[in-house]
C-alpha cells in the first residue's frame, strides 16, 4: 500500500478543522485519527504519525496540551523534551545554607515537567485555544 506525506501546512489546517469539529480530544491516537480523516478528504493516500500531529499542534499554538505521565525508575537528564522536542530547563530550589538544588526539569514550550526520576508521558489531552 502506497502512502504520501502531507506538508506541515496541510496538517496544521487538518488539526484546526479537527479541533473545531470535535473540541477536546482525549488521546493522541484519537487526535491522529481525526486529523487523518480530515486529510483523507483531500487525498486518501496521506499518512501522518501521532508524534508529528502532536508536535505541530504545540509548535503552531493550535492546542493547549494536558500531559499525564507516570514515574519510571531511571534518572532524569536535561536535554530534549520528549513531548515537543524543545529544550528543558532546570527547576531549582534554594537550600537553607544558600546553595541551590535541582528539583527537576521543565519545558517552556509545552509545559512538560519531570522530577529527578524520569516522568514518562502516557496521555495527551488536546484542547483548542
């Protein structure tokens, strides 16, 4: 089965239409299905991944994202955000002795946060802006 990749602008328009028609969407899988339904109106061969839909919705400020997650056993490292690919910044706290301690990390772009134990995103809720 052949497939084609739509451009970012086509996906952005499909995200806008899907959010306008359905309002709040309670999972990334359902959001991807709705966007694919909108894209298939133009070309039935289009295909798109859930992570691409999520990143474009965040980066183009189309939806506010509520991120639910679970803690894992691995330690967190500063670096790229697992939700949007942006840079995470340290969340710091002052100690009694005047020093600072890293409490976790937060992404300025999408709002994802994690503590010292890595927080794995498990559910994304898309709300139209």
